[in-house]
C-alpha cells in the first residue's frame, strides 16, 4: 500500500479516537444536566467509534514503517513537546486565566521530558531487561518497577498508579 492511503487511515484513526473521547466527555456533561437521552446517544456513538478504531488498527498492522525510524521520530516529537509545544500551550492558558489547565499542560511537558529521557536510555541499553511500568492516571508519569508513595509530577497517591499491560 502506498504512503498516502496509510497516512489517510492513520489520520482517520486519530480523528475517530478524538471524537470518541469527546463524545464520552460531553455525554457525562449532558447526563449532569439531566439530558440522559442525549448522553446515552453520545455514549453509543463513542462506543461505535471505538469499534471503528479497533478495525482501523487491524488495517494498520503490518503497514507501519521501520521501528528504529519510528523511535527517532517519537524522540523528536517528545523533545518538541517538552521543549516548545506544551510550555507554549501552558503559557497561553496562564495568560487567559486558566490556571488549572495551564498547570496540567506544565505537567504534561514534564512527563514528555521524562518519556524522552526514558527513550534515550532504552535505545542505549544493549540487553533486553524488561521492566514493570506503572502509569499515573492523573498526569501520565511513568514509574519503573514500583509506584512512588506520591507522584513526583502531580502529587497523586500510589493508588492512582496503574500497571502497564
């Protein structure tokens, strides 16, 4: 398959994933507002879109590129995320008086830097020594082998860490 259809499929996957997530968020809001009929419809649409994303993933299998090139691209994206993109979003949110959102994007930037550092170390590692990863369900911080008593990024308690499957 040529590059354009693969890119179109990947873009559709991303769009469907975002749409499903947004539909779930708005479904919860409509439910709070007492509009259960719209809430249920949005949940159903989100479920439908998630079915579609699973099927799209099946079509993408085997059509992805070189894994080493992917790692290099991922590292560039993480570097850009923590170095420019996320701090800029955070600063703009602070300027608009949206402190809570700004702080979240600051945390996302810190996590992106940690991802970058972890990828750098993993690429340099010569042996395959699998680790256990635990993900903070508040900010996305990744702990290795054991969860911290408190997340170093957002302060979440140990119970908020979920083991990577």
